[in-house]
């Protein structure tokens, strides 16, 4: 009797809805493929070296920006930023939780990387940055990145400094500091898998570039960088341009259009086309004219479709300038500038998985969440490294969603459906069902039985999340809890209001998944 009631509460039995999508897992067609490391993340350079990063809302007085982002200095406003010690990449909990998301890429970059000096000595303490730089990366800090990546089953991506300190008398970018970093990396037996030239050239004005930096400067510098990189690290993927702020008006102010960057001569050429996708500016930096959002809009179609709108803008540039190149989104989160207050709650998990599902259908090869463990948008709390709701959603995605993307058909109203081959199960299919309705269950008709994994929360603004009705939590030794599913019979399957469900259909026998 009790078990039956629990099943009903989770929406596992028919709810009497007249219309439901019919899903036949064995015949779902292939749409695209994604990288094995599709779900990846950022550990910002500011975290690695210690520096001023976006202050969590719990540690600040409410304040909304009043000036365009292009006019403030990164790291200078104490209402926005806080001084942080270097992240402890040797922390056992951090490593264990990151490893559970592997294989992945870990990107060590961000605005702070644009002006960092690599201190190529055995000194473990950072010296004062030389003229033309704002901060220092030591050998030991860089070594710790690779130590972490090895344990986490992650490959390293980075970017290079472009500030005045790396330029010659004529203002041209030089490779000397980049070469020192690559040479040291090679000397410790490590490899940088991929690199963007520098972080967010569309906002070069606040990213450490020389005053007046323009598209012609970028093309000239990039040409030097590409020739250097292909000679010094021929197997390193050159990713770019890594622009941000277009497709929607993310921020008012000075912006270098990506179309100008790509059209300048000599024409930049990449191995992978990249951009950053922020569908809003956070409450920290939302002046008049910027794209913002609110918690009330978090489950709206208008909000959830913004990443696709941004994708449409950048893919048109990819098709025009770099046709057929794979696409990586090398930074994304709920909002730029550290995320919004609800980024650390279950409310944001709907955006998180919906964005992955939407963009996988378009064949985006890799998506890097910003960040793994810093500020409000971190998958983990920056002080304790305890999992937030988005981490649990990421863990379920990693467990079930394989690299072949399938066509789940048209989603019913308020129920978003995505399908991919089931990870590690030849012929199997994974179905993701996101019920956005606040009060009504949604349903599908499923032709095969499945194993069900439903995420819910007592309150959408809660930092705790339940799997099939049981709160997810780490064990005393930081071990991950068992992610046990419950049976879902073939036929009508219901999804509770405001829930996220993964269905594992091991016996689908879908030929696209072999």
C-alpha cells in the first residue's frame, strides 16, 4: 500500500490525461553527435592564482550596477568582488566530485588570464607582477592544475596573456611568455589540449587589451599566435574566437563585433569555433539596457529559449567564416558576473539541463559550465565544495546521456523532451523529460519499460534536491549516494509538476546506439 502511494506521488501511473506524446525508443532517429567530454567546466585563472572574483550574494549587500560593464574595472568594486585565496585543487572532496563528472575538459582562463604573468622559476610564492601584468601564476599553481585534471579525468584548456607586458615596442603581441608556459608544461610531462588566444575579445576593452584595441589588432596578433602555437604545440587545438555578448544585448557599452574580428585581415582561422553564452547579466551588473532576468521567469519559454537565440547568432558567423568547424561553448551559466542568487538552487537546474539538451540537438560538441566551484553559479559551494542542485543534475546527465543525440519529436506544451543514446549500454536510449508546469503533471506514452530517476525539491528555491523522493547527500566519507532508479512500466508515464526526469531504457535496441 505504502509503495503504491509513493509511486503515485512521483507520477509513475496514468493521470488520465487525454493527449500525450508517444515515444518509441527503438526508432528514434539520430540528429547529431557530441564530444565524450560534452559536459565540461571552468576553474577560472582567478581561482587558481587567488584574486578578486565575483562575491557571492550571501557575502554582500544588495547592489545593482548603475554603469555599463565596459566602464568598470574587473576586480575593483568591493560590492561586486571579493579577495580569494587560491582554490585548493588537492581537496579530496573537490577531486572526488569532479572525477564523477569525467571525462571532461577543464578550462583555466577568464578575464584574469588576459593579464597574468607566468613566473617561470622554482619560487612557490608569487612575486609582484611585472609592469604590464596584473597578477602572477607560479609553476606550482600550474602544476596543481594538471594534478587535479589527472585525478578528475579532465583535459586542460587555457588561454594566454595579451596585456601590455607581452607586447613589443610597436605594440605587437609576442610569444615569449606563452612559450615559457608551454615549455614548462611539456617539461612536467603534461599537455594543453586546447587553447583560446585570449578570453572574450569582443570585450577586449575591459579584458586587459591595450587601449583602443580593434579588430585589425586582433587579426594581426592572432596571426602571430597561430603561427607560434602550430609550431610550439602542433597537437593543441586552437579554439576561438571565444566572443560573448551578442545574439542578445548582454551588456551596453563598447563591444568589438565578432563579425569584424573574423573579417579582419589576415583572416583568423580556428580548429574549433567557440563563443560564450550568457542569456542575462546577473543582478551584480545589470545596468539599464542590459539583458536581465528574474526568478519568476526561470521556467518560462522565453527565458529557456535564449541560449538557442544566442546559438543562432554565432552559428551564422561560424557558417559564414569557418564553415563545418565544430562548436564549443567555452563559458556558460545562468547569468554573467557570477550568476544570480537562484543559480545555487533547484530553480536553475531546469535551465541547466534544458540548455544541454537544446544545444546537443544542434550538434554543439562541448559546453563548459562556469564555474565548477566559485561564486553563485558554481556547481559546488566555493567554501565547502558541497554539491548544489546543478551538480546533481550534471551527475545524472553524465550517467545517462551518451554522445549520440536522438530526435524525441515535438515536445508537448510545458514538457520538454530530449533523447540521447544511453551511456554505456549498446542499443539503449536515455530520455530526459522536464516538466515546467507549476501545478499540472505532464505525460508521455512509452512503448517500453524504463528505469526512472526524478529530481524534485520541496521548494524550487531550495539548495537541496531529491531523487525519487529521497534527499541527495554525500556520505560521511564524501562518497556519492547510490543513484537508484525505480521501474516505470510501458504505457502512460507521468511527470510531476516542476520536475526533471531521466528515463533509462536499456532494452530499446535502437540501431543508432550500437
